C-alpha cells in the first residue's frame, strides 16, 4: 500500500509525503511501529526509497517525503529553497504525521537535511542514517561543474529509453555502463508535448545546491546526539577517510559501507544496502532504554 498525504511545509508550501504502510498497523510483536522518515537527495523523489520501504514496512512505519521542488511537491518561489526551509519541511512532516521520535534516513542532500534537523530538534529524532553525504565544503568549482553538466543534458528526451541510455551510458559523468543510474533518472522524468523532461527545475536544483556546497557542516554533525550510521558506497562521493572522520566527530557514530556501488547505494544495491543498515535499525527499535552509544 502506498498512499499520498499532503503536508504543509515552510512558508505554507504543499508537500507530498508517501505512506508505504498502514500507519495504524502494529508490529508483529505488538506495539506501535516506529516512524521512519526517508529523505531523498538532490533531484530525487520519495519513490526511490520503495525497495527500502518494502522491508522496513515489516516492523516500521516508513514515510517518504518529496522535498520542495521535487517529485509531486510544490515548487518554491525563487530564493525559498534554503537550508532552513528544507529542514523546516522535514520537521513539519514528522510533527504533522505523528512520526516522532523518528529514525531519519537521508541520501545525499537529504542526509544533510536529516542531520541538521537532528541537531536542531533532538526530541524528534531517535536515530539517523546518513548515506553518501560529505560534511566538508565542496566549493565554487563543484557548483560550476554542475552548471556545465546540466547544459549537456539533451532535453527534451525522445523517450524514457533515451533517458535511461543517456544517464546510464552516454552521460560524460558515467565511466562505465550503469543501468541503475539510468533507471534512477527515468523516475524523475515526465512527458511533455515536446518529449520527456525532468519534473524539477534545473535552476531550482542549482539554487538548492548553492545553499550547502560552499559551507562545511562539521559543527552541526557534532551536535547530533542520537546514534548515527554513516554509510558510503565504495565508489561514491563520500571517501572512506572523510566518512570515518564523520564517525569520529559524531558523539554516537557508526560506520558501514556497501560494496560494488557508488552514490546511489540504496537504489543500485538494495540487498547490500539492507545488510548494511538493518542491524543498526534493529538495535534502535528493540531497545526500550535511552541510547548511550553504539
């Protein structure tokens, strides 16, 4: 069962949240199912979490949020895609849907939103999973690279097959054929009269990205007081040395990695992703005492 629920985000923006299970259903062993808020990365959407949500639904109440400007959620006005707005949106989703204390699972930009919220509102967050997001600043050169990359997109695409081929094979950022990457981007396209285009505004994606690529986020990471799992794909954007430093900075940090994958570990290797994160989640949900560390 997947059901859309409207959430009122920062500034009154309408956001789409997706219930992947019946919120009233109890766990097999009895008791309320712990809430899990799934936060996708830049250009993503809640549906990218569907494989994760399927197994989470066995014992949890997973909810995916289409973040502002993404998926089925509303597009923010110019200048409204700030870090504060993204964090306030996630806070609103937890409170309006009754998920607290929730486990936050974030990928890329969504992971940054998750740990910023955990630092700001520890009362709402029981645990945190950070997937392939760096705490260091990426810098102006990175933003220019993304601007140039967007300019290479051959939009509109003639078909979804063309989308899959370009992002999975022809994109200059692809070093070897990557069908999962092609499927990932096919999910964020919609058909227009002239062909297939992204559901998001590329300008807004650059605007959103500009709010965090120029700054480091170590201080906020150090303020996270709940158990936190830092996960990286072996070939992802988060290097092992930085991931381990993030674990060291976190008061209750733990580390895991997923083999044979890169940035889209949760989507590309769902079995390896589950093996990496499920033990952490089980320790969180089976304990009735306050966490004292990993």
